[in-house]
C-alpha cells in the first residue's frame, strides 16, 4: 500500500493517500476544485421552490388559493428582497405583494389557466431574492472582516503607544 501511495504522489507527509486515478494532480488543482465546489454550493444554496403547486381552497368559481412549499423559512431580508426587488418583471395581475409568505409556504390566488405562468414567474422571483440575499451575506462577511482587521490594528496601536508612553 505504501508503494502505491508513493507512486501516486502521496509520499511522506501527505495528508491522505491519492487514488491511482489522480496521478499528476497538483495541490493547486485540489485547491481549485475545492473552491469550485464551495462556489457551486453558494450558488445552489438559498431558498428554492420545493413542491409543485397545490390548490388549497376554492375562492370562487374557477379561482383557487394555490400553495407551494419552499426549502426553508425565509429571513426578513429575503422577504424584503422578494417583495421589493422584482423591477419590471411584474405581470399586471400578479404583484409580489399578492403572495402570502407563511413559514415555508407561498400562497397566491389564481385561475387554473394562469398557474403555470405564475409559477414560472414565482421561481424567477425566488431565485432573484436568494441571489441578492447571498450577495448581501458576502458583503456583510467582508464588512465583518474589515471591522475585525480594524480592531486588531487599533489594539496593536494601543499596545505600541502604551510601550512608548514610558520613553
């Protein structure tokens, strides 16, 4: 087994043995793959529609309350982005504010002939809100890192100033 690992680039000090199929893959290749996997996870994470539409209640003749489930309960930021950030992608008879968000359910009223079209629009809106929320989280993380760095620099300056105060 050690001979196989040595032949495949997993010599002394290697963290884990490489399978034979990975011969010639460098550490940079591994890091690139890990970054791609993490980026893919970021772009596919977030709230998505989790079910087909279901008629919940008949509101009146040929008009129903339709419900779809989503993958998680949305945050307040996600709700705001969902309701406010649709731009010109809003059909006259289907405004984002007409959609009720309760826990992991989205509900709206529609006639059967327009449900398919409204679900397509709803999927776009869910995707936009999730992307924008993810982008906000990235900015928030960058801001947090900058604040931590500023705090470390302030601490370092205070230490130097305390040391030099005796001169």
